[in-house]
């Protein structure tokens, strides 16, 4: 699962549409995942959304976002966690830790109910019967 | 000293412009009442936070006006920018900035005043028709699906056919497509149903001097006026077979002749056509040329009637109140719950245009801050009432009768629940449950 965070001076950007930089992380790699930075200066909102779609981003952690942008992102299947503020790294770390914890719980619950857990990918885990 | 500060705060809180001040670390130190209203953030939440987290202007992350002022010491006056309020709405404002200094002349922060330009921008839009997809008010998934692809459609330059009932916003979509496109020419609208055939032809292609007895000089047609722009044909389903053929030639060959002219003019115009009829049906009946239909039907947008997007009614009402407040210099704030219920109940055969007319009518009769149902046109009220009497569900009749009986008996026993339940032959818990369900309070 890929996460994007628009940033401004290492804080979560106050506005998604005018954000000049994004951090991209793959949550499957846990909290140690490499933070890739992408410059988005002068990219209009529609092109930023297109970029997130092309980068196969699953979740956007952001500050303020206008309704139209939010609806567009949801239309493309991108989950939006908006109106966040503060240090971007702290928010991202907390999110990744929660994600990891949540996935471990799901995996543990699955292991208790089945012997064959090795084939489970994180994305398809919900398609299996979880006891 | 403290008294002076209180007086300043009192004055700053009384003015219509938003005002806030920051310390050198960009933490908000003062936030007046108007700033609360414009940004939607309470001063208790704003004070102590970074200004860019609260203000969310489009320039915060690039060319912050306050930073420039503090750096250079020069004031900035009436800079047009926009902010994002806490409802996720983009609000156009103008900002002015200045430096705050202590008695010794040292910089201790900055002050920013800002003015809400929403009404001015709305009026500008009404005058210039500079609509974009952001002006299309809808939460409906069918409209949202169209909005997502509108920029791509706009940039494609393809011919667009917009189908939808009268008043469903076909022209607004045409304007949005034109304004989102890269075409530099004008958008020229033409209502094909409004003019007789001969007049329509001369309007479309123009004429040269002497083409007919009243043609005293050359007159350019709409195609000429829309050169390098867009021509919007409304009610395209109403044009005659003869004109359909001429239009087909323009779409195929990109050329036409003005009336009475022997020379052929080339044209570079994007065509957007709209109709409230089903063109496929007209083709099947032989009333519309199949080849022209396929020429027009490159990209087809189908707009649903308002009755199929009722979730949009509250947003449209809010928009029209804002619009008529601006146009008529009024200050109506909202609409009563009952009046909104009536609007939600109605099917709007005239669609958004009819809703707009109802709100405009209410503005004539309403002198309070809130639009009530009595401010609506009589015809509308009669239609909603008729609908109500026609379609009261059976459950509702039973509930009304049940509520009436319970209330009468409760009153008879001065609100005594045990006696009322005993009289009705039910348990007192059942009575309490029924009262809760029917919304009955003790008399």
C-alpha cells in the first residue's frame, strides 16, 4: 500500500492543491520504508491527482483539501485522510505503525484459523475468510 | 495600557474585514471576529497555531505576503489570493499586510487584514460567464462522474453532445467545457429553437450586402464570431432537415458560405450541441439526420433531471441565496427546515431553472433573514400540497391517528401514563415506546 503526504517545511502541507512537495512511502516496507520526495511546484490540482493515480497511491494523508479535489481522489479509489496538521514525519510514522499493527493483528487472526497463510498478500488478505 | 488594548480589540472585532497578527515564529497572536467568520476557525482554536495551518492561502507555501512584508518592511495592499475555509471551500479574498514593531522600532511580528471577495467574484462570474467545473454544484455521482472527465473532454477539442431536460444546466456545462479548453476565441451560444429557419441560417452563416432586400451591409454569422472558439447550439433537435444538411457540411468540411456569397469561408470552431430531446429517437423517427447525429455524438454527456439528484437541492438553494443576496443587495441567511422539506418533496419538472425561479420569487416576499414556505409561489405550494394529499403513505395515516388517540387520552388523565396505558389496554412500557416513536411529549 502506497501513501503520499504533501509537505511544507517538513510539516503536513496546509493545502493539498498548492503543495510544492510530496513524500511517497510504501507501507508494506514498514516504518523503515524509504521516503521518496517528489517536487510538485506549479502542478495544478488535476495534474497532482493524475500523478497520484499513476503512482498507484492508495492513501493520501493531507491537511486542508477542497471538496472537488477530495471527490476526485475518491473517484480514483484513493483514500483521503484530511485536515491533518503538524510534523509530517511524526504523522507518517504513527500511520505506518498503526498500519503494521493492524496488519499483524489480521495475520495473527488468520493464522489461528488456517495453516496456509504464506500465500497471503496484504491487499488480498480481506478476501480470505478471517476467523 | 490594558484599557487601550481592550479598546483596540473591541474596534478590531467590530470591523467587517478579517484581522490576525503573528509573532516572529508565525504563531497567531490575535484573531478577530470577522477572521473567524471568513476562515470558519474559532479564535480559541486559531490563537497559538501557525498562521498557514489556519489561513491556508494559496500563497502560504510560496510567496507568503506577510513573510515578504516582514522581510522587506514594505506593506502589501489588496493582493488578490484565495484561502481554503474549514468546510473545504475556496474563498477568494484580498489581503493587506504590515509589520508590527515595539516602541523601540524592533519587528515583533506582522499583521494581516483580509476581505472576503466571494460576492464580488460571484457577480463577476454572472457578468463574464467565466464558469469552470468548480462552479457546477453537485454531490450526485452521475454529475461527479462527468466532472471528473470534463477537463479531458475540454482539452480534446472534440464535438460534444449534451442531453438533458430543460433547466438541467446544459449551458453551464458547455461554458465550463469552453473555459477549460485551450481555445482562445469566444463562446457563442445559439438557441436553435428560438428562430425560424431562414433567420437561423443567416444568423449562423451571416450574409453579404445585397443578399436580400434588407441586407444593406455584410453581417458576420455566429460561426465567424466563434472563430477559434466554441459555438454552442442549444435545442439542436429543433432544426429543420435543410439546416441539418448545411450544418453537416460545416462539421464535415469545416467550411461554409455566407448568404448571397460566392466565396467559401474556412472555419475553426468547436461545436457543442445540446438538446432536451432524445436524438436517437428523432433519428429513428426520421426527424433527425443519422449522419449529423453521429457527427455530433462524438462525446455524449447525459445530465440527469433534478428529481434524480435531490441531494443537490440544499447546495443549490445555498448557492442561489448567495447569488440573489449579491445581485439584489439583500442579506437573507438561510431557509427554514419546513421550506426545505417542501423543496425536497417536489419533483421540479423545470429542473434547476425552476428552483432558481422559486428562490428568486421568495426574495421578493421575504423581508426576514430566513426564507419560509409562505414566501414560495402559490403555484408551487399548490403542487406540493397536491402531491402530499395524493401520496400520504398508509403508515403515516395510521401513525397520525395513533398519535392523536394517545394524546387525547394522555390529556384526559392529565398525563398519567399508567392510567393512559390501562385505558388503551397496553403495557406502560409499550405506551412509552410508542410515544417515543411518534414523537409525543407529555401534555
